[in-house]
C-alpha cells in the first residue's frame, strides 16, 4: 500500500508539472465540480446553468455576460473520452416539455464541456483579441464525496463513530438486531456477513430518505456495477479485543480497507484531485423539516467533507509542489423558490452558520468561500395572503404528482440561526417552538423568449462567484 500510494503521488506530481509548464501555451480550462447530497438538485442546477450560459438574458449579475464581453458560448465534446457525458439535452427537454417533469438524479460521475469566447479586460485586454476559456463541469454524487473522509480512518474508528450515532436514526433497530445475532469474534461466514451488511445498507437508505446527510459508505447507496461484491459487503462492528485472523471482524476490516483502496482512492486520484472550483448544493430546508438531528448531521457532514478538499490558491509554486488546489467553494442552499424572498436572508444566514466550521477550515487554507441561497429553476410565484390579521409572504406552485396549484407557507425561519443550531447541537429531538414544513413542487410550464434561459434565483450570482474572475 505504501508503494502504491507513493507511485500515485509521483504520477499526480508529474501530471501537475506537465500541466503547469504547458499552461501558458494552451487555452485555459476551469474545472468546476458540482456535488451535493441526495435531492439537493445537482442535475437541475447543471442543466439550468448550462442553459442560462448559452442564453444569457437572465444573467444580469454575471458580469462578463452583462457587459457584452462574452461573444459566444457553445458545447464541445468533453476532453475525457472515458467519462460519461452529462445528458444535458434530455434533462433540458424534461424541464421545458409541455408537461415538464424533474429529470433523474445523479447516479454516477459525468462531465460536460462549454467553450466561452470572451474579450479580456484590463489595459492589455484592449490590445488583445478575444480568447477561449473552456469550462469543464464535473457532476458527481455527494455520497462519493463523503467517502473521502474515510481515507484517514481505520475500521475500528469508523465503526465506533457510526455505532455512536445510531440512536434515533431510522431502521437502526433492525441493524442493531442483526449485530446482536452475530459474534464479530467468531469465524467468518459469508451468509452472515451478507445479512449484517444488508441490514446496514437498509439503514443507510432509510436514513437518507429521512433527511440525514452522513450516510457512508456512499457506494452502498449508489453501488452501480459493484452491487453484490465483497467490497460492498461489510458493516461497522463493535470492538473486539485481539480478533482472530479469520474472524468476521478481521474480514470486515479487510473489506473496509479494500473499499478505500479500490473505490475511494481512484475517485480522488482520477477526478476529484483535478477540480479547481467547487459548488456544494445543500438542501437546508429539507434538513430543517426533518428535525434537529438532521440539521446537526448535516453540519457535521459538511465540516467533514471539506477535509477532502485541498483548498488554496492555484499559484505557480503551489501547483508545482503540491498539485492543484480548489480556489473557490460555494455552499448553495437550494430550493430558495420554496420561500418568499422576505425569508431568503434568513435561509442564507442559517446556511452560513450551519457551514461555519467548514468555511473556517477552507478560508484558513486560502480558499475563498461563500454561502448563498439559490433556485436553479424557479417553480413558484410569490403572493401575500392575510392569515388571522397578519400578512404572510407565501409561494404558489404546482404540487408534485398532482395537477393543482397550491399556496404554501413553510413557517417563519428565525433571524438568529442559533435558534436552530442550538437545539440541533444539544441533541433535541424536535423543534420546541416552531413547525417547519416542506412542499414538493413540480416544474412549471415555461414559455421562454429568444435569448432567455430558464427562470432562476441568483444563478447568475453563483456563476459570477465561481467563474467571473477567470473571464
């Protein structure tokens, strides 16, 4: 393992040096990573971002577009022939159909390249012609990102952490019953291993459905062609004093290390380590609706996964000696269209507070971070309605799986984020003085003018933060 790690490090270093030395003679490339946890809206975000870059009528805060410096943007074949292409055309067709519907979510890594023809700014820009900047958008499941935190843990540490937070999670009792039925110190039996791993996987799926964020290992939820393999057939176990070589505990420890070596490390080496801009989509409203435990779980998950980023500025020396570093990270609270705009500042403030640990860690390492409330595709319109003599800002949209419009008020988010994060950190089971709800809206039918992309909330500001300085 030491030799393999050393070889991988040297290979990455050689590739980095080659990229660095050749950069002045090639067209610049921005590699934007897009991730988030389940139902955060990665597919819709990428689809709407691309559509609004190609048709920039709704992008006034994207300065290069608003100033007219962007001459054209067009899709190109992606540079990596071995990576699946993000299915932009079919996803856009789903959102813009006569009866629109949400496209399928992210199940694997994919990529899309946009080429941007732009006039440079500054004194030299007036003497130069336009240049081409390539934007490679890399879409990958957030569950895979969480796995990167496993790289610094051994099986015993990971097991202790998972078992310590089982209480109160859905399907935990069934998994605990499966653990009670086996003896980790006894000899390994494959059918017993499958039973325990199956109960653990069912627990992870139920926890994700209930709004919990930290559901590692991520490939247990998105197995792909690894489904049924030994590398996905293990589970956390209680500690065993000096477990025997052929015990269940030892075999699960071996499979845990194999998972890190054969699943997690290749993802980091081949894809994640090459990203230099990152957006993390977060369903904050969904976590609030699920309760204090889900909010605290999201806070811990966001702090943990940032350790997988290598934040910092892409200066010549840091690239030469340390490899590429992520320069900017945007934490975006999605589904802002589920709230009246009067509550958007509260949602942003809660997101900033929720991700404070993660942001501080990134900023300390030199990366620029920002929190923002966005809706990649606006599905509602705003209204004001009187309720018991009080005017409430509500949103109205088409209810998912029902052909009807409905006005919705989710509850008043607190102006002080501590009113949410305090109970979450202290282990409260429910919100004591508030009740928050979430409505599932379907995409609204669109009638787009020439030159306009799909309607959104602050997608142009997100694009400016992530890309503006490079254009």
